[in-house]
């Protein structure tokens, strides 16, 4: 009889050891066979699933690939065939080596492969990104645009120059009317703009124009961080950034120092709606002030 509790204990532990990491990944259906995997940390991952194999857009932070794979497999058990990187940042490409190892074909803008092949340092996050091994590098790269025909989806992928970085792409699922914006949008947050690696506020606003031209009132937009949004919400997000940039440009023109510009609170009217993220109002002001005064 003494053995029975031990047996029960063993049975209880077994499922946990099989899934060492408990999943914090939320799976939300965007439309038809398109889902978004949203996590409390790292960027959003979009999946297209079906008989042609799973196609994912971005692959999160390193060390979370098993969770992402399990979430994708819970939608459809097919292997991951394609990974599209929207840009080079570690919270969107961290799974590249894992999925490359599993024979996924990694696709990205030319600049993303260049950056992932060499050491990158992002001063704002004090983050060094060592070069990826060959298995983690994009094997198909492009400079302007390309279209995938996969799982019944026509997925147009377009490079938006000098936006969040110098290698951003956005994806448009034509038949489903779904836009994947990558980090050209941080919904409900001030965006990080990687000005050190080719990002710019003018390019970011131009990228929003590209998305707005693709969208209609029914379009569902998946940002790189935060929850799903519609065209009207993107429009007000773009207007908020444009207004703040104008306020800061004026401060620079008036000869204000960074400290004086921060004290004048150029973001104030938007702080309540946009302060959820890692870039606070003062940090965003600092990024734009340094960028626009160059
Ligand atoms: Zn990013």
C-alpha cells in the first residue's frame, strides 16, 4: 500500500517535466487560418496554418521557441515551413536558430541578414546581439517586395524604408484583409525607434501611410507589440506620433535643450493612452530630440 502514493506522485509530476516551461502564450484567431500568438514578453508572432505547412511571421525571444512551436502546433500539427522576420531585433528573431535547425526557410529583408550575420549593439537597451549561426540566418532575402502563395493565402510582403529600423517589412494577407505591421506599430505604447540602425520618425510615419493605403474599415491590423487594431486606430496612432514629432521639432528650432524639451512635456496629451510600453514619455521625447536635432 505504501507504494501507491509514490505512484500517484510520479504520475502527477510527469506531465510537468514534459513541459518544463508553462506556456504564457495567448493564441488569438485573427481571421480564418491566421492567428496571433501574444506573450507578456517579446514580440507578437503571426501564424498561417494549413495543408502547405505552418508559416510564421517573427519568432520571438531566444529560449521561448519551444513555447512558440507548441502554440503553433496546437493550432495545426504541421511543421513550421517558413519564418518571415519583420526586422532584425532579438525579440522577433530569437527563435531563428531553433526553427532553422528544424528546416524552416527563413525569409527577410537584405539588411536583416546583414545585421544578423554580424554583432549588433542596441545602445538604448544596452543589448548586444551576437552574430547568429548559419542555421539562424535568412536564406531568402529581398530588397523591395515579394508575395507568398501559401495555405490559400496571398501574402504580399513590402519593405518600408527607414521606419523602426532599416530593414522593416510589413505583410498583407490580401484575401483575408489582414495586415501584419511588425514594429512599425506598438499599439498603446510609445514606439522604440532604432535610429542607431537606420530607423527614423519620418520613415515610420511614411510606413503608416503605406499601411493606411492598403487598409479599409474592415482591415484587421496586427502590431509588433500590443493588441489588434483597426484602420481608424492606426490613423490616430500615426497622428499622435506626428504631433509629438512636430512639438519636438519646434522646441529644437526654438533653441530648447533636451531638459527644457522634456520639461515642456511634448507628449502630454497622449500619455494616458500610450504609456503602457517599455518606452516612457520622457524616453520617447529623448529619442526624438536626439534624432531630430541631428
Ligand atoms: Zn523591434
